[in-house]
């Protein structure tokens, strides 16, 4: 599965894909399509920082 590391990271932090999509101002469908292919490291790092921010806001 493409971007398994990011998906697992989000799951471990309790963050859903729709929450990532909202934070990036895109639709959930866009995130799903984006995750179909491996992301460049810079984009993956950006998404991980969004995941961290969402998780921190809930704590």
C-alpha cells in the first residue's frame, strides 16, 4: 500500500484522513487520491507535521 508509513502514523496518533484533508483545505477524496502513489519526502514530512499539529490540538 502506498504511503503506508503516513497512514500508520496518522492511525497511531488517532488522526483520521478527513481531519488531514480539512487541515490542508482539500477534500477527503483528494487526500485519498494523493495517497495512491508514494509521496515525495518533502510532502510526506509536511503531512506528518499536520498530523502532529492535529494530535496536539486534541490533547
